[in-house]
C-alpha cells in the first residue's frame, strides 16, 4: 500500500562550521517550544528554499484551464463533432437542469449570476432615441439620393446592354 522512499541529501551543512563562530553568544538562551537550538537554524544569507519554484510548474488554475480546453469528440444527433471539455460540461449541466435536477439548476443559476455581471448580459438594451424632424428630413434626402443613383445605374446598365446587342 504505502511505500517509504528515502532520498540521499546533499552534504551541505545548515549549521555553522567549526571555523565560524557559533551563533550561541550567550548562555542564557533557553531551548524549548518555538526556540530551536541556534546551531540548527538556517545560516544567514542562505535561503531555506535554495532551488525555489521550478520553472514551468503550474498552479491549479492553469492546470484546470488546460484540462477544460482539451478537445474531445462527441456524437450528437448522429454527427461527430470536436468540442472542448468546457463546452461539454456546460451543455451537460444545462441538459441536466432541463430535466428538473435541483442540484444542477442551483449550480447553473450560480454560474449565470457570476457570469452575467461581467458580460453585461443581464442589462436590458436601451431604447433608441426618437428621431427629430431634422433627422427624418436628412434620412428622406439620403433615401431619395440613393434611389436616384440606383435608377441612374439601371439606365446605364440597360443602355450598355442595348449597345452590345446587334440589331
């Protein structure tokens, strides 16, 4: 079941060497709870984690996003599609909510409440302002100009077509 692995450690002294003076300058230092022997502590100027965090190590959020962005094949209505696991999880949650599963409904509403404020989806679209008489006049002039332009292009196209036809 459980195995104990013992790895050899480097022979780097944590406590000062014999050449260096000991950290115990006074004899009145009591060793006890929260007061380790001074010779057993870390040396000054040496890190307790000398190698630090390895490059390329990933935190939980990165690992979760990578797993959710993996693509899988799904057969839906007889059609095989490739979708991300993220899409699949959401689709399954919505489908389960549609079958009146109370736990799924609660999870879905919690997700929707967290997502809507960020996307602004919950806000109703504002009504467009009413057009003034000047606005209506400008639009009517623009439409009339477009109609004249289209009519002129049609006349030119008809004239070009008639010129091409030999009589």
